[in-house]
C-alpha cells in the first residue's frame, strides 16, 4: 500500500477516534467533550444542503404536467421515496389526518438527520449526529413540539392525564409521569448519538487498518445503520406525538400508538 494512502488512512481513523471517544465520554460523565464549532458548522452545512435539494425538487415538481412518478433518479424522486416512507409510517401510527398535520416536523427531522448521518460516510468528515449537542437539540425540538401539540389538542386534559385516572394515586403517579416524559428527549438524543458515533468510529478504525477504499461492505452496513437510526428516531417521535394528540377528553386512545409505545 502506498505510504501517502496509509498516512491518509491513519489521519481518518485518528480523527474519528478522537471525535467519537470525546462524545462517548461526555455521555458517561467524562470531561473530554469538545466545545468546537465543528458540529454546529456541519449541521448548518447539512441544513443548507437539504434546503437546496428541497428547492430543486420543488422546482421539478412545479414543471410537471402530471402527478405520476418518474423513473429517473433525481433529487425529486429520492425525496418522494423518503417522504412516502415516513408519511406511511406516521399514517399507520396516528391516521392520515393527524399524519398530514404533523408531518412537516417529522419530515424535516428525517431529511436533516438522514443527511447528517450519510455525511459521516465520507472519509475524514464527522457526522453532525455523532455530537450530543446536535442530537439533543433535535430531540428537544421534538419534545417541545409534541407537548405543545398535546396541549393544543386536549387543553388541560393533557396535563391532567399525567396524574392517572385515580385521584388518590395522583401524588405518586404525577411525578413519575413527568420524569418519564422528560426522559424521552434524553433517550432519543443519546441513542442516535451513540449509534452514529460508534458506527463512524468503526469505519474510521477499519479505514486506518486496511485503507480508505477497501472497507466497502462496512460502508454499506454503515449506510443501513444511517437509515435505521433515522427511522427509529422518527418513529419514536411520531409515537410521542400520537400519544400526546389522542382524544383524552373521552378516553378514546390510539391503540396503534399505545402498542408501539409499549414495544419501545
């Protein structure tokens, strides 16, 4: 193997190792978390990229004289597939009416997180989602959103349901439910960050051992991990929205959402 390729592979692996170990240590209580502006700059770059692709897709859709899908691979067809997958997932959880109402939030999160994850497959570039700051920001947006949606949909009943159906158990159940509610964004953020950090770390180490262009199977597996983590994040977020916006005045819940929530 040429010396310059080995040196470049070493730089990639070393960069991934330092960045991701810092992220992992920051979660388990260490003090190695970096305050670099790199994750913020990368997130802004990814957001701008997603906006540009969305504008291109919108312009292409405006030029169409028919609504039938095309077979050509383009930003428009890629977005159509992504939008279809996540809309169908939301529709199955909460029905088409609520899915259409809340899809802008989940669709935006899906595009941003997916693009951020895929950026990490480029050697030498750390994915923004391997930073806890970025994933926590995404999770907090979802947390605020589904609570606001719940209050808008059910009013005081959304808060009252946290106390449970039996009044004399309210002093015990209400704090437990509040803590459980507040843990949701933390689990969303940490799950996404750790999976992407470990995936990028593994790719960097293998690239350092065998070269940049050899671990193609690992990169394919990494691509699958990118898509799976986006789907998990958006599915759990959709479940939280479905549970928050179900009809609490008459006790008619969404059985699908409850089933999925208990499964996770």
